[in-house]
């Protein structure tokens, strides 16, 4: 049957008008217009945050493992980015930012990124740009956990666990804090992810490290980083990318973004210096791995407070980050004898929680901060932050244990002793990172 061209055009127009991708909120030309400068900044920040994972985090972690496991770290990072990006588009975004329903999960109206608004509510950027920016957070958070299980976790389990963890742990917590959920209603503040990113990943990493057990020979056998140079290079990329991580979280190209970036840089600088100073007194020499780890500790700790505090407070937060995280590394490995291989909990988890609590003090205008919200003071803000950290830590630990064990019934968590002895590059992937013959 032949149809007139005009009829076909009307049919296509009608189909397009009712399609999920077009069914957006009513357009108000007076308010729903994206700001080109803000949009450009969010797009740039998205690229910077992705740079943090690929290749920043991959190189940072990869340099810290033995050479026979270097390639496995890179492959895990790329696979996690891939699976979590797809899931974010399909269902993750709507669970986290799909609108408030009961305060625990977003609604299901934005699955496959359908029904997006012309601009994200409360911002002047397209909601598609906002969704992409948040996607880069959603992929780096599970990737952070890779450092806890390097050199012994089975690849299939890693991918399956990170995929489900994104939907069960990360997306709900993002909604609680950033999506208008119950924690935000309590007054919990988290500028760029001290609770949503670092607490969830750090606590979950510790649980997985306990579940997996120690690497063969640890701690009696020295397992030195095979390339401190790559670790420093990766840390440098993370440092630069963190400007987008924290600065982009202002969601506008304004003074809030520049202040967050300035505070981020100052805290990282101070933490790196204090860390190597501690090393000088403790072990006699400042190390490359130490300066890199110190910088990351400072970056993780300033993250929840970056847009709320002043530069002077950032210096103090950076110093506190180095001291507390350095102590946490020793406590986890030497005190509790837990093989959190690359110190994910001690650096990211402890740093994120520390910064979230210090925020309650340094947000005060007397310390150069932005000041407390109406009805809030130091005591009430500290209680709110403590509830936020505690609730998220408990949820992350319980959900991780259930997911980890549940998946292990189908996909074993740990490689065999022979595979671990040979290295995961060869045993899991049939390749070598380095051909030195």
C-alpha cells in the first residue's frame, strides 16, 4: 500500500512527539534555557573525571602491584567503566536522580535517559549533560574498590559484583544525598562525594578484602610496587582530574567552582607534604609512592567540603588527611591484619569520612566557610554528618557482603593458587604487560 508523503510526515512527527526520548518536561523559554558557559564547564568536567579513571586510577593502581598483575588492573578498570556506563544509562540514573518518591530511590521515569528535562532542575545545564557528568562519578566509584582485591580476585566476579554494586549501593546512596532523598532532608552535606563516593567505596572495599582473604605469602613476603613511576604519573592525572570532580560539582562556571578547585589543590598539596614528612621521620626517606598516596588522601578528604570551606581550612584538612590516613594504613594492615592491598579503605574511605565530619566545623563563617544553613549550627550539622556517614557505611557493608557472597555461588570470587602464583595477566587474560626478553 502506498501512503502520501504528507501522511508519512505527519505519522513520523506524531511518533517522535510521543516517544520516550522526546517526552520531556514542559518547556518554559523564560527559565528552561541552558547557559552555554555552565554547559561547557560541565562537559569539560565530565572529561576530567573520566580521565581520573582512565588512565589515572588504572596507572596509579597498576604501578602499585607486581608486574605480573599490571595488565589485569588495567583490564578491570576498563571493564568496570564499560559495564557501569551502560547500566547508568539504562537504569542507574533514574534510580539516583529520577525524582523523589519515598526518599530512598528515584522514580523510574528516566530509564534509558528518557523524559529528560531541557535543563536539570536547579541548574542552568542540560539534563543530558548533568546525567553524563554524574555517570563519570558512577564509574569511578566502583573502580576505586579494585585496589582492595588486586592480584587475587577473579575477573568475572569483579565485573558482575561492580555492576550490581552500582545499582544496589551507589545509586540509592546518590539519591539519599544528592537526589533529594532522606539524608539530604536531614541536612547532610556532601559537595562532591566524600559520603557518596569515598565512604561507599572505602567501606565496601574493606569488606571485600576481608571476604577474599590475604594474598599468598602476605605479609611475610614483600610485595613491592613494580613501578612507582607509573603510580606517580597516575596520581598526577588524578590530581588534575579532581579539578573537574570537585569544581564540576558546583554545576556552574562560577566562584563556587573556582573556590572548590582552589581548596582541592591546596588540600592535596598540604597532604602530600605532610605525608612525606611523616615518612622522613618514620622510615628515614620520603618516597614516590608516599607523596602520591598523600596527595590522594588530601584529595579524598577535601572532596565533601571543597565548596563549603575556605582556603585556610583546606590547609588544615589536608594536614589532618595525611596524619589520619597514614595512621589508618598501619592500623588496617599491621593492627587488624587485613590485606586491603592498595589501602582503599585507609585512604579513600577514612579520608572521605574524615572530611565529611570536619565539614561540620569548617563550614562556619568564622573559619572562612560559607556558613551554616538556616536552623543549623556546629552541633546539629555534625550530628547530621555523623548520621550520614554511619548510615551509608552500614548500608555499604551489609549490601556488599550479601552481593559478594551471592555472586560467588555462580562466579567464584578468588582465582586458584596456581593462577595467583602465575599472575593474573597470564592466568586470566593470556597476555603479559611487559615483554622484557
